[in-house]
């Protein structure tokens, strides 16, 4: 509250790196749990992975285009 600082981006990057590595250049339909990789399904899948490691996680935003996407709050 005194600094407005929630989490170091370096720590956040460490948590997200394995997930990003799994998704980068992958066929999403072939990843367990993402057989139907809509933005909504991806949000739920990502939440399940990230929330246990990021207890302060409040929401995920996945954008398909500049005007469409999903906001998920667990």
C-alpha cells in the first residue's frame, strides 16, 4: 500500500516462463486441456496453472483481436 508495488516483474516472468514455453509455437489443440482453445477455455486453463503460484492474481485478459477477447476472474 505504501509503494503501490504488488509483485516484481522478474518473479512474475519466472512463474509465466514455463507456460509461455509450452504454448509458444505449439498446436494448442494438442495440449491437454486445450483441445478446444477458445479464449474462454484458455483463460480457465491458464488460471488453473497460474493461480496456485500467484495468490494475488485477480484477473486474466486474453485478446483475440483489438476488439474481442475474454476477461476471466476465476
